[in-house]
C-alpha cells in the first residue's frame, strides 16, 4: 500500500512478513557444522553412525537432558548436540600364546564383550604345563575396548621346565637335566662292566610331564 493519504473508502491492510535467516549449528563431539536456514523452514536432521555407540538424537544442551523435538527451524540461532551412549556388547578378544617345544607359539583365542572405550583386563587361564610369562614385552594385558570390535589383548605363557634324573647305578654320577614340558624323552642306555642292561625299572614316558621325574 503506497498511498500518502486516506482513501475515500474503507480499506483493510494486511501485514506481510518475510522469514529471517538463522543459523543451525550441529555439534558432534566438538565437530561443528553450521548451516543457514529460513525461520520455520523444514528440518531434516541427520541420524549419525558411530562404531560401538548408539545415537539418541539431537539435544539443546551438552548434558543431553533436553531433546530437540521440532521439525522446523526455530526463530533464533540454535546449537544442537549429538547424544551417544556406549554399547555394552562390543566384542573384543584375548589371545593366549602358549610356547611350543621347539620355538614359536600356539594361539588360543577367546571372545568377550565389553563397553566401548572402557578399560578391560585380560584374565589369565590355567593350562597344564604352562605358566604366564609376565616378563614378555609382547603382553597386552589391559586396554580400552575399541568400538569397531578390533581390540585384542595378548597373554604369553612359558612351558614349565622340570628336572629329569637318570640313576645309572653303574658307578657313574646321575644324569640330570632341565627339560621343557612336552619335550620328547630319550632314555640313555648305560653300560656296566660284567652286566647286561635290561631296561629301566619303570616305564619311561615318551614326553616330559609337568613335574620333576626320576628313573
């Protein structure tokens, strides 16, 4: 309406409004993304994905107590915060490395579940003939569970070493040696003047048991 004076008849005038530009800022763990919208324009907020976490939506406070429910842009600049909770069933593994008789390791892997990004400790397991080697620099006995399920704890075990004694009974000293558990046992054949060796007075094991042994 542009007239400078009152017209000669009744006139109805209607206000006309144009929506302002306002800024919407999305804050996901201090990763900031801002975009300008018209007031009351339709919003389509993103649903985020993060390994090991569940997304619960966008909130108007960092503490995640006041959820943003509107589907249109507010009348003022607005910052929203992504809310996450750590999953409690994130997989991880503990690999147990058992020393072989002749070098290297056999691996036994056990699967567990834990809360993403929380500290877990590797439980030692008991196995005949082996002792956990706390001096091995390759041990990884604790750490935080990674969200992608790739986290692996590592525990190394030494083969136990025991004393193997052969009593020759022929005037010579006993034959004594330290032998690893599971090693092959080869019995000596002693000699004695005037006698024929007919064997040992007990059955000789084929491999070293998890104890000292005397024949």
